C-alpha cells in the first residue's frame, strides 16, 4: 500500500481494526511521538508487527507533545508521513488525546506494544504507562514489551539537532558530564516533603485583548477594538501555585480587597495544597493590573493599575505579623515575595529578616514603586532572587560590572546565595563558598515574559533551602524560566511533570 493510503483518522482506523478482528486477524497497536525516526523505532515497530496480522501506529499530535521547549522538532504531518512509509506499518493515525488510554479503549487492539525503555514503571515520569496497562487489561488485550536495542530520539536530537546556540550547547555538555537527568530529577522530587510559608501581595493580572484599528481622525491616538479578556492569579498567588507544584504544602499570607467575586476567582485558581490566609482590607481593592494587548503578538499597549500602595495600617500589620508568628513553627522555611505595594512595612521587613528561619526573598521593582522597593530594605536573607534592573536599582548604579554591583549590595544586606536573573542572558548566582555560577537561558520560544522571574524564584528557593549544588539551582531555575516564558502571563503554573520531562530531554 502506498504510504499516503495508510494514513487514516481515528474513526476510520477503528472501523478497519474492527473489520480485521471480525475476520479473525490479530491486531497490534504502537503509540508514540516518533519525533526523530531512528533504528530503535524501526526495530520496535518490526517486533510489534510480528505479534499479529495488522499493525496500527498512533502518533501524538504536536499540541500534546510534552517534552519541553523546542519539541517536537518535526511537525505531526512529517512524523505521520515518516511512520506511514515504514513497510511494517499497515495503518497510522494522529491521536486525539494526550495519552494512548482513550485510544486503546477505542481501537481495542489484541496487543499493545511498548518499547523496553518502559518495562520499569518507575522510569515513566508521568506514571501513565500504568493507566495504559489498565486500559489494555479492561479491553481484554495484552501488553507486549518489544525488547530491541533502545535509542533515544532526545539523545539524537541533542547531539545533532540542537536548537541552542553554541555557548549554551557547551554549557549543557559540561553540565551533563557532572549531573545525570536522574540526579536532577531526584533533586526536584526531593522538594516534595517541604512545607512552605509565603508572604507577599496577591495580584490579579488582567489581559484585555484589543485589535488596533487606526488613528482616530480628531485625536493623535490609535483606536482599538475590544476582543476579549482574561484574568490570571498573579503576584504571590502565582508564586504559591508554582511552589505548590514542587512542594508538599504552601501557606500564603496576603491581603485582599472585599470583592467576593474576585475572592471566589482566586479560590478557584489556587492549587488544592495552597492554604490562603488573607487579611481582608476594607478600603482597598485587591491589587489589579489591567493590561491592554494586541492579541496576535501579545504586544502590551497600555496598563492601568488598581491599588492603594501606602504601607498597610497598623492593625493589618499586626494581624499579618501574628499570622506569620503562628505559622512559622509548622513550616520549613519562609518565602517573601515583596511586590512593593504596601504589604511589607518596615516592621514586617525587620520581622522576616530577624526571626532566624531560612528566608528566601524577592523584591520586585515595577512602575508603581519606581525603584523604591529594593532588597537593601531588608537586613538579612538566606537567598535573594532579583533581576538585573532590580540589582542596579538596589546598588543605585545604572552601569557597572554585575559582580561589583552585587558585592556592593551584599555589603548592605547579609545574603548567603544571591541570584541575579537576566532574561535572555540567563542567570548568575553568587554565593560565599563557590565561584559565580553562570547559567544560560534555556528557552527556545518566548510567548510572554510576565511571571518568568516569579517562576524562577519559586523553584530556586526550595532548592537553595535544600542546599542543592549552586549549579543545579541555576539549571533548574532556567528550566522553569524556559517553561514559564511559554505561558501567557500566569494563565497556569509551571507543570512539574513537564519540568521532569524537559530535564530528561535536555540532559539525555
Ligand atoms: N527573552 C527570554 N529568553 C529566554 N529566556 C528568558 C527570557 N526572558 C526570561 N527568560 C527566562 O526566565 C528567567 C527569569 O526572567 P527575567 O526576565 O530575568 O526575570 P523577571 O521576570 O523577574 O524580570 C531568565 O533567567 C530566563 O531563564
Ligand atoms: Mg521579577
């Protein structure tokens, strides 16, 4: 059969396999991404074909490939044509779901064939092979592990099709020689027992998508047409969600306005292992940042902030402090995400600096705080994570060597590990007993930078608390940064399973 005649949709494939079954033929199903066809795939498919009379291969569509930024390298169209051109393949179809579970139920193959890299369920980062096994069992089929020499698309892609610039490749080569994917994955899994206390401003990020139409005839402005809007749980809410993906529990102490719709929205957006302890402010709105964007390129045109950023009144300050005091005991460490919108008063800053528990600190500079909110407002932290412009503001110097600026800032705040993130240039980590660690950015596609620094802070903080090697902190930080810049604003927290898959595919 010509290759193009083998390509079916799932409904057609279901009918073909059903007919084959009626004719007493034994049907076999393989499923996968098949991003870079290699000898291992061909041998796997040949071994699967021997298990029956008809072999169908379903392929993960581009939108469900979860191997990290830059993947798949080859589009679903090319991948399905490649699979169809193999002699041992009778039929192929694009899957309609993220996994093969529904596909198995729909196609009811006698045999479901998996490669031998899946014989040990513990190696499967998503745990889905167990679901697939159950699906096969429920239709009375059997699972067959082909025992051919295994290659890895990811390893071959890293070797021959790197999407990274030479400097980043050089970094990865050297990092891979010191840390295996399994070691780094164990580090991420090692965070799962942590209980984190977080304090900082909750923010609602609002995106209003408007298409520019043209210049208003009477005015010197471009007029736009409203299309739609989205609201995201941002600020400390986003950080709580990121942290809760990596750690066991997060308690978030923050302030909110009285609006109950907004409160319901926030409650619906927080991960189940985030406990929200919010002080409700009578005369202040929940901090909201409304941005107007061109919808196709997500170009931001204008921003309106709804906030009252004076230091919170004494009663609220006392309330926050007593909540912190009560919670500190039951948590492993404290994260302070100070957005500079009035929550972290002088007394609260002194309190978090001096209570003696491990403190991870981020102070944001933004248009509302004009650079007044610098890390030097604190006396001490175990870990500080800020971006380059924030470092320059803290040092009150617009130019100069970042090492020197960091040294100057560290004379005014006592810090053990100091991470400076630099957007597309990655990050630098300064610490007392190790040389400076430079980690290049690992992103291949930038959709929206908003929230990237918060995501990086959220993974780096528990890693520094766990005393992981500084290099691992830098690497994991930029893996998470790379995943975060693919997410529109704070639409979703970084997916921890996707992080593990990304680690596995870049470190192969
Ligand atoms: N344009 C970009 N290209 C590649 N990676 C990026 C880009 N912007 C951000 N990142 C990733 O996100 C991390 C944090 O972003 P950064 O812009 O430094 O923080 P912030 O959002 O706080 O300003 C970077 O260290 C990097 O890993
Ligand atoms: Mg930031």
